[in-house]
């Protein structure tokens, strides 16, 4: 990966450095020549969509198929299979509180974690599959203080939808060292793995927003799921609020030896070809302004150094402040936590969702 003194891995550290210096993010709000915020949002969103390399799928019918409902503690669990794109049917978990509704809703977006046997099961207890329960509980114990965030949200009165991303759970499992080959196949076909996941998440948000017993939708996620959450909020106004835990930084802070962003594999789920020539990560998230957004991170998180998080938070604050909506953006760093979504952090998110939905 290069020597500790080199900012980028061999064999082209000088070239990497030169390319990084050229990144000025000219489409960012405040840098872009477009001064009308509504027009800027439309322009920036269009540029992100262009870089997805996957066409809009809005003409594809969802055609949902619902499995037999299963009662739980104050809510009902149900598997639903639907078409997020025209390419594949996807199975997800749908949790609905007891009562007439309408209810606030959460599109719950699972993380990466280099574990592919479970996807939606990372966030929702797999009542339908006992063989996955041990893996799911182990994941919850390691990252979520033993909780399943989806079930907690449903108990607290939220409709919850969580689906497998490409390669996880029912759509896999792939292996860690096959991710790059999967992404390469997409690129050879003029498409993008990250773009497919982004399009699917937008479509999932629109499906959830259209359900009869749903009032407003928030996108919520941890780690890769956090990236997916603010990205989805940026790409569709069907998301009324966003809570992202453990994924926000400036791009340059990720360009360090050994960082996942430079190792390939999992990075291909997160980066869109050419987008960095126009927008940084916080610039993309800013397209969601001035809707409510909550960003949580742990100060001990090795994946997201404090300097990069600070740069991103400062850019985001400036955008919401420019909209006279600074109170709708909340950023919080937990000094004693790393890359986790503990019960304390979950409770913070739950209280915030109650206040904005």
C-alpha cells in the first residue's frame, strides 16, 4: 500500500496527489455559479444521477407480493417482494405497527461490514428464517447493543421497510474478494454497482411513501447504510428526513494509506465514477437541505478521522445556515465510541425522529 510517508499507494503516488489537488468540487453550493437554491438542487441532483450510470426506473411497476403476516410485540411482520428495478425482484421485511395509522415510516438501510450472509437481517430480527437468526443476533450484539433497530422502531410506532442490497442475504451471499469482479462486470457493461444500489434505494423510498398507512418517510442507516440514507435523501423528495450514523467525511480525508476507499472491493458500492470532479460527499448530502438531517459519529471511529468529519460537518452547517434552517441539521460526535450504532445512539435517533416526523 505504499510507505507511511506517501499519501497514496504505489505505483503512482505523485499522480494521485496531482489529481487530488485538482478536485475543487465546482458544483458545491456556494462555489457553483448557480445562486438560486432550487435551481442548484436540481442541477446538482441531475449531475449525481448522471454519474449513477443506471437509468431511472420509475416506469417499472413495483408489483408487490406479500407473504403471510406474523404478529409481534405491538406490530406485524411481513415479507414483501417487489421490483425496485426492471432487472430483479427483491425481498424485504415490512413491519407495521398495530392500529389504523397513518404512521411515520423509516426506510432502514443496512450496512456493509464485510458480512454478506445477512442483509436486511442485520436490522430486522429474521422471524422467517431460523438459520439466519444466530448470524443476525451476533451482528446485533457486536454493533447494536443486542438490539434489532427495525424491531425497536416498529414497537415505537414506525412502519419499517428494510431490503437486501445487491450481494447480501437473499441476493447473495457474495464473498469479500468477489466484490471487485462484480463491480468490474457492471463497468464493462456501461453500468455501475453503486449506481444500481442508489437507484434501488430511491425506488424503495418511493414505494414506502406510497403505502396507505404511511404518513412521512425518514431514511435511516448505519455505516454503508448511513451513506445510503443521506444519498437517498439527496436523490428523492419522498424522504422527509434523514438520520445517518457512522458515514460522513470529506473525500480527501479518505485518501490515506490503507483506507478502504483505496483498497477496492467494498469501495465499489459507494463511489460513482466522475462524481468527485463535481461534488464532495457533504455536497451531495446538501441536496437534501433544508429538510431535517441528523448525523452521528464516534470520535474513535478508525474509518472516519476527525478532520474529515469536521470538514464535512462545517460544509453541511453552511448550507443549512444559508437556508435559515440551521436548527434542522444536527451533528453529534460521541467521544467514547467507535464505528457502532449502540443503544444510546439509537435512542438519540428515535427521539429525533419523533420530533421531526
